[in-house]
C-alpha cells in the first residue's frame, strides 16, 4: 500500500516543479547580475550600459557619442535634468 510520500515522489507535478526551480536558479545565475548596471555610479558603466540606461528612459543616443559624453548625459538625467 503506497504512502503519501510514495505518491508525492511519483507525481509528475513534483518533477516539473523541481525542473522549473532549477531553470529559474540557472537563469538568475546567468542573467541576474548582468541585466542591469551593477553600480549607481555611471563612471563605472560601459558604453552599452549607458546607452541601455538612456534608452530605457526614452532618450536616444547617436553612434557618434563616446562613452564620456554618454556618462555626462546619464549623470545629468540622474540629477533631474532632461538633457
């Protein structure tokens, strides 16, 4: 006669739940820390991070702007300026 533990271990839902948990942990490990800039200090950001931050706030950037110009724009936007 199977016990409740035996039935739980044979359940497909338990297997799928465990698989979802492992997938979520792996996704966080791969993308979790790299999706957003790791610091609130734009001086440490790469050019791509600056462009992504500006783009998320509806400010476009041109390909001619170097990383220093982008950092200046980010700092101004963080201080409350629009440009």
